[in-house]
């Protein structure tokens, strides 16, 4: 309970900052200069297309200057967005809903990654010393999660899709992912939810995947989101950014091995996985569906994380995708 109180309090601070900064519009580029966008990026695999676009000069080719701002955590990222110090971010749609609970402050403009029957984003793993061998064995077992986040949402939805009742789903809050991994590896946690590529690292160290989102990919995705003032005042810059991302995705999907070293260099894959983790296929142009958004909102309302619905129409904007 303490974690959820802190979680909501953190968002209250962000909302206050957002109110203060809501009038701060992005500065237009001087005549003759390329427009500039600043993106807050976590050290996660989902950001690889941004780094490929930077490495291959795709932003410049599309008449755009982009600064990728590394952040260590989601709260740090969200505070930069609220303060107007970043124009966009790679995030989970749930965080966009939190931003928009009192008004439209940001909009999702593209998927960043999305699970598919071939590619997992998140997995529930059992520790090597546990007796958990099947999905059924997870009933009543405490699964390490980060509370109030996409991790908890996915844990609930994946298990519910496998026929679990709410009473059969047990979780324990371990918000720091490195601590969650360590507890899983030492056997202090019997099970935990982890993202790729950390799932692969945990498997190398003896953990077993019991359930992943390839079985129910409709629930699992990340997003690219921009502040609403940026969308309103620099629409062509946002459009150019997404065009460069699409070109980067095409390069990755056509020759994934080429970018294995870049993944490690940009710290989106841990060094121990160099040569052991294959670059996945990335999702092409698209945005979350209304059904995906509404399901996530329904879950957040059930959990008391939102007091009222946040609309899909105000929070997801597909008009900047290439070809739109």
C-alpha cells in the first residue's frame, strides 16, 4: 500500500508541474534552421529505432534535429515531460492516461514496440529452484511486479486470459527491476514479471519462462508520445520524426544483425548478452487500438489508479503516421 500512495503522490507532483508549465510552448526553430525535438529515453530495447535513426542520419535526412535525453527511470522521464524539458518520450500508454487525467497534456502517436506471436516483450518467470513448471502452478504464488504500472496490468491480464480468478492471482511489489531480478535468481522470489532482454538474461542464469505475452499479444505494447503543445505547434517536426522512425524500423527488420553492437553501445541490452540476444522485429507504423486503450483504462479504474475514464480520442493521435 505504501508504494501505491507514493506512486499516486508522484503523479500529483507531476500534474502540478504540468499545470505550471502548460503554457510553455516549444520554441520554433529560427528561419533556415532544422526544427529540434528532444526525446526522453529509458535504457530499454524499445528505443533502438531512435538510436538507429540517429546513427544512420535519418533524422537529419528528414530535415530534423533530435536530441535523445537518457533517463534512468519512468518518474524522471515523466518529470522532464511535465516541466517541458522534453518534447516526447518512449513510454507505456498507462503513463499517458495519468498525464491526461485532468486534461490533454500528451498524445500517443505511434507504437514503439508491440508483442506478437513470435516476439515477446514481457514474461513471467519461475526461479530455478522453484517447483513451478506450468501456468497452473502460478495460482496463489506471489509474483514480483512493479505496482500501478504496465507490469501489474500485464500480470493481471495474462493470468486472467489463462482462466485465473482474481483470488488466484498473487503479487508482491518489487518496483526496482534489478532487485526483482536478484530476488528471482537467489530464489527469494519464486516468480517475477520481467521485460526482454532481461528475460533472456534471467533464463541464462537458470530461470524458466512460464508465461509470456506471445500467447496474448493484444495486451502488450509500448508507445511513442509527444506533449500536446509540441503536436499543436510543431506538427511537421512530429511527422518528420515518425518518418525517420519508420525508416529505422525498416532497416532493423531487414538486417537485424547489423545493430547488435549498437544495442550494447546504447545500453539497451546488458553487456553479458552481447552475441547472445538477437535483435527482434519491430512493429511497423500503427497506434494502439481503441479496444486496447479502453481495456487498460478499465483496469486502472478497477485498481483505483484513475478516478474517471480518459478518452481514447483525446489521448491517441494516428494522424502523423507515414501515409496519413
